[in-house]
C-alpha cells in the first residue's frame, strides 16, 4: 500500500455486517465534525456501504470547511456537505433535523493555554447539540482518557470502571458525557458514548510515531509503556453500527483493539521490518491508560485488521516515505497536558 488512494480504498471497504446493520437503521446520517482525522473516511465508509447495499439514505457531513479541498472531496464521493460553525447558535439551529447523528466535534490539542475554548467545545456545545437533536439517535465520540491510569496486569478499564480523568482535556470530555447524559435523561434521547483510544491509519497514530522514531534512529519514549490501538476503518465501522445500540440513559462503549501492547515490543517489531535497531529512553511504569473493549468485540466482532497487519502496513508506509498528517497523539502524556 503506497498511495493515499489505495489507503482510503482499504479504509472505506465495508463489511457485510456493516451493510446488514445499515438496513436496520431508518433515516439519514448527519456527521458533526466531519473534518477531523477520522470524519472523512467515516463518511466515505457509510456512503460506500449504503451504495453497495442498495440503500436509499443521505450522508451529510458538517464542518467549518475553512481550508483545503475536503468539501469538494466529500461531495465527489456522494456525501452532502454543510459549512457550519457549531458554536454559532444561529448556524447550528439552521442544520436539518436528521434521525441519526454521529457527533465527532471536539478539541484536544492546544488545550494548554486555551482551556476556555476546549471547555466550550467539549462541555458547553454538547448541550446545544443535544437540545437541537433531541428527537434523533446519537453516537457521540468520547475518549478512554476519562479513565485513570490502571495496572497493566488488569486488562484495562471496562465500561463500569469509575472514571477519574487526568488533566483539563480529559475532564472536559467527561463534562461532554455528563451534559449529554443529562439531556438524554431529560428528553429521552437515545445515545451511545463512544470511548475510543487509539485509532490509527498510516498517516497518523501511535504506530506511525514509533516507526518514525525508529526509522530516524531516535530513542522511543517508554514513559507510557503500554497502549491499545485499533485500525481507523474498524473504529469507523463500530461507530456507524453503534447507531443500533443507543439507549437512554446512554450506552457506554469502549472502543479499541483486543491487545494490551508493549511500546517496547511494538518498537522492536517495527525495527525488524525497517532494518533498524530500536533505541529507548525512560522506563515503563506498571500503570498505563488502557481500555478494555471486550463489550464492543462481543457486539461487533474482533477488528478485521490485526496488530501484525497494522505493523506491516505502517513499516512499509514509513519505509516508502508515505504522506503523513502532523497530528501527534501525545500517547506518552501521563499528566493530561495536551
């Protein structure tokens, strides 16, 4: 896999299970925050699955579309687009009332020094969204960062683990969940809180960051010695299929891959494929930010793309100097300062 076209084709190839589930979902799909890292391929996956299944349904992507050619790209793929600043209430209220909402808008990086905007996006805006779309069903993206660091021997936090977010970004994400839950109680709006970490494709993500360090002969930081990852295509499919699992009060769903992965092991595996030696700095802790996604795997099956395949693909991409997105995960961060 050497081109963006090949990558996006792979990311947006629908499974039979996705197409079958879409047949059970009535109404169109509105994606709020389609301009982020995952939004474009999620929209294209939904559109492609509907087309291949012969289902008449609109997919509408909402973003500011303030730069680049994403709007034209999405429309070329058959996705309707609406330019909207969600924090502008006049623009928000003008959005069409659609039966199915996938809510992806939020702020993470640049929180330090700009905390007020992060709280506005992550904790104020959800109330306005929930009020506007009170008669819809909603899958709202959240994060595993709402959980505390846990011992690497415990297999991570399941959905019933007490939350204890570290840092203002994670706290604001819990704020989003609490506000949405309030409106779900008030309006009987069926929702699902999609606690994700860490989605990857070949242009960004934990594996890419480790691979680039190895390729450059730089030391890999072991401060956060264990991680979870999931292929972006699998995470996007889970999100769309989650529209069948909303409830009030909201369903909580952890989303990641099945393994607790050693960063040291990942670096060594990537080094083998890149013909390099992995170098390390710092030492592993016995605690890490880990997410137990067994409930999602019960609902949707294991991810189609395995960790070994992800390692192969990322190593090949880096070896061939593939295009990347400059959006680091900061997965090493233990104090929640993003």
